């Protein structure tokens, strides 16, 4: 059996990603007819149509869908093998824009410290923070994002992961709330007041409610919002109790005379939250990316030392 042309693997990866002959041809700087011939060769080798017409567009066959992720991973691994050995990063001259995807709370808490740190050590490096519209590994796979930061959920088997820090939930009320200045709140007291929680899906319950149920108690959740910063903002201007990770309070002057919020520990136990950074394996050995990961880990560790809870 003749060994297949390995260039076809890269072409297959682009075809599966673009899902059009024209788009794949543009990506590979080929003519449309050359790309069409390449698709014909791939169909003959795999014994599958790979791309078929559905109305006015092309769609992947079930087989093509099943090999899409594996194909991309194989191509990136091959590219890594062909990369030169890791060289030291010249920080003063390093010119690169790193795209980091994180939620609003992380950006509000850590972005200023990260920007200050990177500006000091590598002034030509730029950081582009992008919002997390949904939890998906696609931006990492497509190369649109260099690093994702957040809670790990179904990111794909090939995605590299490292824990940055551990967080925990706390309760927050406005200054002047009946629970203001209370350092120890019982579960019964906690349930006397109405609550607001953050949920991307709009859920009205969570781990806290499961723990309260074990004690025969229930809290009254009157509203959900899509983010923790939004929950904090509502708590500032109402009698609602907000539930947020403790790291979201690092920039809040809780103990000063002009503080607008008061935080206290939950009256029930909840598991710690693991905040991780995630990246695609093609960047695993990239010296600049290794340095990026090291610096983010360092800054996050320093910032979390200031945590009050």
C-alpha cells in the first residue's frame, strides 16, 4: 500500500474547518480548482464524501464530523514537532499581542495588575481581553484565543489545563443592610432575607440551596443576573443578599469608612472553585506563551494573597 501524501492531512484539516472549497482554497493560497481536486483525492482515500451539499451550503458528513477534532490535533502535533527548540524570550524586544478570554469578574479584578506587570517587564507586549459569550474550546482550537481563564467545563480532551487559584463563595450585602457588620450569620438568619444570584443559564438554585435543604431550610431567590459583577451592583442598591466568589471583592474597600458593601462567610459549606488557565497544545512549547502562562500564574498568586476570606 502506498503511503498517502501527508500534505493532504493539512488540507483535510482546513476543509473540515472552513466547510467550503472556496474558503479552504483561500486559507491555503490555492486555486478553487486545485482545492476541488484535493477534495476528490481525500474522498478517494477515505472512502467518504466528507463535504456534501445541503441546499445552498456545504455540510460535513457524519464521518467528517467524527474526525474533525482528531485531524486538527494531529496537524498541530505535527507542527509542534517541526518547530525549533525553545529559545529564551527577549522580554524588552518581544512584540506580540496575546488574546485572553475571561469573564467580566476576572477582568475587573486582575486586568489592571496584569497590564501593569506586562508593561513593566515587556513593554511591547499587548493584552487583548475578550468576553466569554459561551463555554467552548473552539476559539482556542481556531487560534482566535491564546489563553482561556475560568472554571473548567468540557473543553475537549486535547486542551491543556493548569489550576491558577482556588476561590470560594461569600455573601454580600449593602452598607446599612440588617446583616451589615455581622461576622457570623446563621443559616436561619440567612434565609430570612431575599437573594440574588448570578447564573448564565438563569437557574434559580445551586449548591447553597442543596446544603440548606439538608437542614430543612430554603432561601428566597427573587432574581438571577448573568454575571457576578451585576449581582454585586444590584446588592449595592437593594436589600438582597448576593452570592459571589471572594476574589470579586478584592477591589472593594470593605473595611473603609466609604465602603458600600459588607461581606460575610456562608452559613453552609460549599466546594471550592478551581480557576484554571487553558490553552491549545500547539502553544505548549511556544517560548513566549510559556512566559505568558508563568507571568499570569505569578500575578494571580500575588493578588490572591490579599484575599480577606
